C-alpha cells in the first residue's frame, strides 16, 4: 500500500517568501508528500524549510543552468504518491483544493483536470492568466475531451497518476522555456481515462514577482518556446492528431516581429527543415 496519496512537486528559485505561501496552502497530512526543488545558483538550504512547520516537506536541489524542467524531473525521482500534483512557487492551492482532490482519489482516471483562477498581486483583483484553463475545462465538460489531452499544456490543475508517468518514461524537457508542454501533451495522450472537474483548486499570481522560473522575454527563451511548438506539432503528426496542432505560422511571424528578419528566417528554416506545415493548425 502506498504511503502517500499525493506528491506535490514545487520547483523554485530565489523566492522564499512566495514558497512559504505556496507550502502553507498544502495541508499537513501524512498522505501528502511535498517535494521542494531549489533551482537557484545559491540554494537557500534545507534549514530554511524547517520553519515551514511541515514534516512532510523534502528539500532537493537541481542544476541552475537547466531550468524548471530539470527541477521538476528531480522532483519526479523522489515522488512516491499515487498521484502527482504540480505547484509553481509563486502560486498556491485554494483552501478546499485537497478536499476536492480527495473526492477523485479512488477513481480509475489517469488524469483529473481542474479549474483555476488568477489574482493580480499589486491590486488583489482577478487576473486573466486562468482564462485558457477555464475555457478548456468548460469545453471538456461539454464533450470535447481532446482539449484536455492535447491542449491543456501546463502541469498544474491536474492530478496525474504517477504510474502513468513512470510506465511511459515521460519527463519534462530541460529547456529555457515551455519545459512543461510536452510532458502535459504526452501524459494526456497516454492516459487511458481522463476527467474534467469544474472546480477551482489553484490560484495563479500575476505581477512583477521577480521569482518565476519562466515567462522571461528573450531571444533564447522565445526560440526555446518555438522549438517546443515544433516538437508539439511533430508529436501530433506522429500520432495522427494534427487536427489538434498549433499553427506554427504565428510563432514564425512572432520571431520576425520581436527579433527581426534574421531570427524570423532562422525559425522559418527550422520549421521547413522538420517538414512542418506552418499553415496548418488551430
């Protein structure tokens, strides 16, 4: 019998105050394993976690040069729960999240998807970063299950059966940006049964927090995102589901618009080299 029902994996970097809030949103329970992975060049050390007053928090480190994907993969190595939950260090769970999770614990679904909200830190007003999640959940409730499998492209707001991940050897890409997209698409594809629950379990923060491991605009990060988009397209092509693919043309045009002709042309050449139909997709 598994000791833990849940393993919560939290990658973080230089954001101890936000991490404290994130961890405080997780109930102190014997069946909830909390895995904190420090991705900083100067790790805070396990001693800093002791003050969080949760004996089930485990502290690990990962290479600061390999990003959040590496941190999440380190977390996967130590996960022992029946289900995996992912939490970004500058976000947090709602007060009733785990009571909602518990209702799905003994079902036969490989992934259960939930809804989210977002909040602007400076004002406390509702943000807009949850809109795509909300839209996907509502589409799935109305019968379009495939949006969960192939377009719910982040790991949060989900209970993912750990056995599914290990059986299919699925990991996060260790790239500067969008490390989580292929993990999400591949787990969605290989899941035998999935379910959408239109209940809010997760709060996404919006604002200049200075602690995010992602969402930094640069040529390096945007090119990494573009390459992941191509990986997404090629995976869907391989499994004959190009009806769910992203339209690569938009990302090529983004390269031209943000970074100029040289970068845009480089991205276009990359797409053509990989036999991507840049005009196809949604």
